[in-house]
C-alpha cells in the first residue's frame, strides 16, 4: 500500500474555483507497524500519569498471594481485573524518615513522589517526566482533583511552586477543547490573533526580565526563576498554538460536559462521577497531544471522603472504627478502599477505549497509582501500596507482582524514569536514595 501524507486531500474545481476536501485519518498514514506516522517517521508518543488517594489500604487484602506474572487479582483490586495484564503491583515498599519527623498523610507520599522524607526542594516525579517528554505539547501537564479543592494536588516543582488542580470537568473541557484548541486533523489552520497578541506582550517583557536577573543576588535570582517558570511554559504553549499541530489518528474532540455536570466534592459518589468525566477528557487530551502527563488527586492525604448523607469521613473511620474480629479489618474503612479502586478503573477504561496505531492509549501510557501510607490507623510508612498501570509504549513489562519487603519505595520512581529513557542512574535522598530500579520490568 502506498503511504500518503495526512495532509493529503481530494482536490478539484467547482464553478471555476479550486476546492479541496480533507481525507479522514487512514491506516496508510501510519508505517507498516502502526507505531509511527509514515510521512514524518515520528513515533507515536508515550505518556505518564499519577493517581493519588489518601489513607492507604488494609494489609493482606490488596497484595496478590502469588509473586511474579499471572497473579490472581486480590479482593480490593477486583475492579481492575479487566486490566490485570496491564497492572503491576508493588508490595512491601516503605518510606524511611532518616530522623525527620513523621508528617502524617504527607511523609509517605513524599517518599513515593519525591524520594525524600525531609524538606528537600526537589520536584515531584511527574514534573521530572513532564520536563523530559512534555516540552512539545500545549500543556506540559494537566492536574485534576475530584474533591473541589484546587490545593489537593501532589504535583510540585518546588515546595513553593505547586501545580494546582482543575476541579471542574466543564472548566477542563473549555481549557482543553475551547476556542484555542487546534484540531490536529483539520485541513486548515489559522493562528488565533488573540494568542499572537498575548505572545507579543510576553515577548515585550523578556528583555526586562533578563535585565532584572543581572541586578539581584543568587537567592532572589532563584525566586525569580521559580516565578517565571510558569511564564516560560505559557510562552511555549502559545508558540505551539501558533504552529499547525501534527496529525494524530486517535484525536477526536469529546462532547462538552453539561453545564450542570457534577463538580467534585467530598462525597465519594460525586467524586467517582466527576472522575469518570475527567478520565474521558484526559484520555481525549492525550489522544490529541494536548498533554503527555496527567495527575489525579482523588482525595487529600488525610482522606476527607465520606458516603453521601454520612458525616463520618474515611479518615475518621481509619482511626476510630474497631477491627471486626471475624473479618480482620475495619469494615467501613475497607469499603472506602474498594470504592477508590473502583473509581480509578474509569481511567484505564477511558484510555483503553481509544485506539491508537497498533494498540490503545493504555498501551502507550504509564500511570503510577499510590497512597501515602500502609495501614492508616497507625500512619504506617511500611507496605505503602503502589501500582503501575499501562505499558508506556512497550518500554516496561506489565502484569507482575513484585514483593520487596523493606525496600525503599523510591525504586518505583527510578524505574519509571528509566522506562521513559531519562538519563538517570540514582534518585532520591538519604535512605530513599536508590540506584536499584526494578530491572526485571525494563525492556
């Protein structure tokens, strides 16, 4: 079959005027393996995501009994059974404090996402990966929270620069697919004059910004650099908006959420419905290469989730509910853990529903799913649940249970970074510093 350019069109003459009709995306626009665009040879991109919930999981109910491949999905993960071959489970990992005080519902998450237990100014892993793979997308990353609180985010460039979460599916839709969205598969492209004006305004202050950097000391220069990091990202976003995007076969514009669509909240039923809307929008954003990194906060660290009509929160149950002697766990807290995983399942469902090249978006995405503690009743930093879901374009093996009793949880983050081809051999601080990725997973 002849390879055609995605820009190919049917051309003719109508009433003396030239006309053209764009073609739909066809298989012949891809190479024979379905892994790259035939016209440019550009590989289909890989993506990364994080997904966080607070208050951990009951030990013994989320860890598979079998180690290695072909494990049986444990009780609390049953909602992920359709994606078992895409799910890798890590058990026995912990965060070390190295003399730092325990900050309940925070220290464990820092160990997973920053590989530090103290106040080190390092960025979270999603920022590191976004800097590596997200420089050519309109948005370097997208953050969402299902709780209505923009501050519920685990993504940060430094302790003072966090990436706030979007809390409304409708607002996220308008941000991603509103007036400034450029359809990569459209036949025509016209730069938005409003974007051109905004870019000109930012360009006008560049010389002043550079001059200011020569007039201040090292500490102020660092603060200025942090401040202007977001501006540089905006400049990059606008530069991309002024250029015709490359065509993408998987890209379709989703329907706009209803104006009265549910917007997050601490009721887990509403949060679950909100997350389902977010999952669909993020999957389409990835397919249209608006971003290659997504971050979801399903709850805050001290989980304030509650059942509809019930005042007691998940967090309170983990501390005050008695352990049922017959069941071996706190029934209400256990139920929240099950519902959290059921809510998460909407994301792999949305990613796997969109075909791209020779696979699906789930095949080309790697999502790191984690909480901030093991047994929340004791704020335990032992056996913190961490999962990887998706294949990162074949860069990582999937469908394993890896049990590593007492190993630093930072091993997962190092593995992720190496899977994305980042030139890093060691990551973290203190006892969380590791040079031991899970090499059995790396391809």
